[in-house]
C-alpha cells in the first residue's frame, strides 16, 4: 500500500498506476490495462473533503406520482367541477378508470391519491426492500402533475396539506425510508402568488422574478403557456428560493418536515434564457446553501444527457441516470432511443437490439465520465413519469429480457429507482405521459405475481450491507450478453444479463472472491475453474450469482 498526501480544498485529485513487468511498461486505470497513458477522463479520482449523502449508494428508491398511488384520507382531495384550469375542469374519475388523454383532461383529472395514502402503504414498500421514496411535486398547484406551482411554501391541500407531509415523513423515517421531493425552481404556474403580485404591480419585487415581454405577457419554459420561467438574475428570488433561513428549499429540509433530498426538475435549463446563462452559478449556490442546513442532503438533477460537467463535487450529487442506464437498457431490449422516436419516445419504435458489446461500452463510458464518488450517487432507472412504461410496449417487451434489464439496474453502482406499479405489471399505454400515469393497481388478483416476486428478490439482494460502495466492473460477454459485477475482498454479485440462446460463457475471476458460488436468481449453473467463472444458462435467462470467501 502507498500513502499520498492530498489537499482538502475540494479540488479533484486524479491518478493511475504504471508498472514494468518483464521489461514491458503498462498502465492501469478505469480503462483497464493499456500500453498508453490514460486520458484524464479514465483516471481514478477523489475530491478530498467532499460532503456527500453516503446513504444513497445502499438505498433502493420507489418513485410515486402522488395523485395516482393511494387514497388514504377521503376527507381531502379535489372536488368534481371545483375549478377550471387551462381549458379544462376538475374531474374525479373512479380509481379503476383509465386516465384520459391531455386534450380531454387538461391535467385536471384528479384520482385523489394523497400523502396519507403513501404512509398507509409503508409495509408494502418495505416488502420490496425500499429505503427511499421519490415523490413528484406536492406543492400547491392547479394541475395533477403539480409542476405548475402556485405557492412553494405550502403543500397542496388536495394531498392533505403541510401537516400531512410532516406526518408522512415521520412515519417513513421511523420505518427506515428516506424522502426525496421533486421541485421545479425553473418555473411556476400561471396562478402563482409571485406572478399575481408581479402583474398587479410592475414596480414590485416579484416583477423581477419573471421575464416579461414588451406587451406585458410573460416568457414561459419551452413555450408551455402554463409554466412561466423564473429569472435568476434577481437576487431576491434567490433569497426566497434558497438563501434565507426560511427559504423554500431550506424550510422543507428542517423540522417538522425534515425531508432528505431534492430532485431538481429540468435542472440543466434553470437560469437560462437569452443572455442569462446562470445555470451552474445557480446550482453551485443551491448546493452551498443546502449543505449549510443538512450535510447529507441529496441533490439529484433531471438530465437526459451526459451530466459529467455537473458532477465534480460542487453542483449535483447525481442525476436521474437516463443516459447511463435507462436509455442504454431500453436500447438493449430493442426500443429506439426516445430522442430519435416520435412524440419524444412516447410512441416507441422498434430497432435492432444493442449488442452486449455496445451496452457494456455505453455503460462504461457513462460511468468513466463521472467523478468516482458521484458514480455511487446516480439514480438508475428504466421507467419514470416522463417515459412510457417499457412493459406496456408489447412490440418489444419480452418478460425474460426485461427481467435481465431490471437486474442490471439493481446492480449498477448507484441507487435503483423503481417506478410505482412496474413491480406488478400495472396497466398503461403508449403515446403520451398520461399513458404512464395510471392509478396504482391494488387489486391483488390483477397483479403479475411473478414480476412482483422478482422485484422482491432484487430488493432483498440490495440489502447486502457491503454492496453500496462495492467496486464494479461492466463486462461485455458476447453479442447477446453482458455482465455487471460488484465486489469487495470478501463478497461479490455477478449479474449475467442474457437475451441469447442456451449456452455456456466464461468470465474472468480477476478481483472476485470465489471460495463459494451460489445462484441467487435465475436458472442455470455456475462454477469456478482456475481463473474463470463458468456459467451455463437457458435461452434468454439472466442470472444473479453470489460469490464469497
């Protein structure tokens, strides 16, 4: 072993290994063993003194769209015809009704799931091995998605209000489950209290919170007319949102709410309009301010692209890892990438499956670009409220191949994020967001029991205490298989993900403990021979193997 002094000023420290054996020089880095000097992106890295939420790496997350999960308090919720919004009127469908398309519902169809409904299902969450929940927005709003915030300082009364959040968090914390809330500091809703003041008085402080045109209308994010964009050249807006002790983002980190994390909506677009290009500046300040009240707060950005520039210890801890998990795993299963498909992926299209080599290459490149400490803070996922549920795409869905992709998601470094209902095969349709937001299916006779059992097995595997910060390797096996390996000196998991024919494959045992070998999930055989792990499996069968000393 070697000890090397490093500074603690937060500057990234990088290294690689070089050695000479039998007169031949080589280098070892994240790229593996090479004859050439590793590039900066492939060197091992450490940010000394980095404050990060260590709990994330060993957590398993469950995403909940609050209105569609469970109704726990019949005394709260929207009322039929209560108000009109964006050309629609509030409706309250039956829980078993399918959501209507946007042009009919205008996002005013409330099924009246609420916060008490979440805490009422704590035992169900625990049965899945869940240790964190991510909730889509819950602030006072007009629409069912609640990204059109009216008042950031209060929880929507239709969900139970402020006290309901405090009660829910308390119950979840008592059961070992952390809470991640979704916030969009990029925009408000049309009925926002700030916007009303701004329109009433152009000399008001709030007038500077928005981008007003010469005709008095307001600029909106992505030209969505219900989402006026906020203007972060306003110092007072920053104070209200995240600087002051009673600011929005600090308030909910502190008692009586005490949430654990913020999911940051459309995070690469915050602070950007025209000559204002303040995105990184805003998020650096957010991080500093949040850490002043909670050292282990988790800040997870929504970014569909390579987020490496935002994860160097001074902006986000992780992202919703579409880039390094979801988009790759969907391509492995034969779905065309959403940004090359109609309706931004909601009208999913079939494409030639990625090979095992392509999947491993894509995953390794995504992982290598991120600072080593942040790799373990990624939120890995396949489905979310913004994607079609993969199992509803009957043109490409194959149960066995899908299980393999889920297995990979659970074993990748970082935190897997399971979208509510996927574990029971919830109904849905392609073509729109509404098709991915069906009410949770609580009638057990409609559950896919095999899929539920599988997810519970993966959740149990995630409970191993050594797994969170275990080392990792992503290996290409052949055209139709790849492997995700997690290991310490004494324990290991090998997820062998396969969509090919019945056959035997071999994996290098390098760095793996191999005294004992056991198949945790899947049908096949696994045994060690010399320096190799030999695995045989059935057609399209993926296997999770446990190894230990």
